[in-house]
């Protein structure tokens, strides 16, 4: 059944500079997105005035301290007015506005689907090996009420994606994936080899801390196995 459910886009960022502006150049072209909220997660650089000048309709929230991705999303969620929330990373490359429109229309066409994950089809082989192209994708469209429920528990650092996965699986929600040609910028490219490696290590430590190796293995085997058809 097709419904005209509106979509808010949440984009947390930390020192992303031009990468963020490239993302906003695309997201602002997507007519189906009716609200855009950027959350500055305590960046050292202040690009909020430029966002407000270039895109006056974008809502900007600036946190004075770095809270991590989960904390930034939680802060932005309080300002969401729409039924559906599109989570977007701020460091994406090669984003297609047409693909975003198609993904939004696909979930609108299927009221029975509770979340769609934008699968990073061009991810490297080692990401696909453990299904990180789906399980760890930062781009997903989810009902606001489910995201509110997820944040009723403690979610920190890089735990957000696996926390969402675990909640959706435990509550028997219908989750599908949609092909997504955008790619992310690796932490090593942004922060250098040493700091980038440490951030990646922290990410996987956060994942294991939150769900544990057994639950993550279950997600790898059973979670979001089917595509969403338009």
C-alpha cells in the first residue's frame, strides 16, 4: 500500500568540511526529503554558518562537545517532525539523488517494511566478507518511533548500526536492503594510517561490546537477507 510518508534526513558530522558540503549538494536535490538536520558533533572547525548561508532551510544543531555518532543522532532526533528518518553519513562519495528517491519511494510503497538499509554495493571485498556493506551501512530509512525506542537504551560511539539491527531483529521488524552505489571515505584517508587504524579498532570494539560475537554472527547469517523491490 502506497502512502505519502514524509522523510527527515539526519546527518551527523565531525570535521568533515567539503565532504559534508558535497553530501548536502546532493541531499538537497531529493524532493522526497522534507526535513534536513545537520548535527555538528563538537567539530574543531565551524562550518555551521556556511551551511546556514548556502542552505537556509537546513536545520543545524551544534554540540559543544564530541558525543560520537550515536549521541549526535540522538540529539538530532529530538528535532525530527516526520514519520520516517533517513540516516546519512557526512563523508560519502558518488551519491546518486535518483537512488535516494528510488529508495524512499520503495519504502513508501511497502508499508509492511519497517526499515530499508542502503547496501553499499561498491564496498571492498573485506567489508562484504562479514556483510558490513549491509550490517554497518550508515545509510538507512527507519521509522522515527523505532529509533526513539532504540535510544531508550544506552547506545554509544560506533554502536548505532548494530544496535538498530539488534532491536529490529529482536522485535521481529521487517527489514530489507536497497542497492546503493555511494562509497564512504575510510578513516585512514581522513585521519592518517595510525589514527585511522585506531578508530577502526575502536569501532569493532564498540560493536563487540554492544552485541557480543555470538549476536553479531547471528546478524551476519540471518539479518536483512532480502532486497526491497520498487
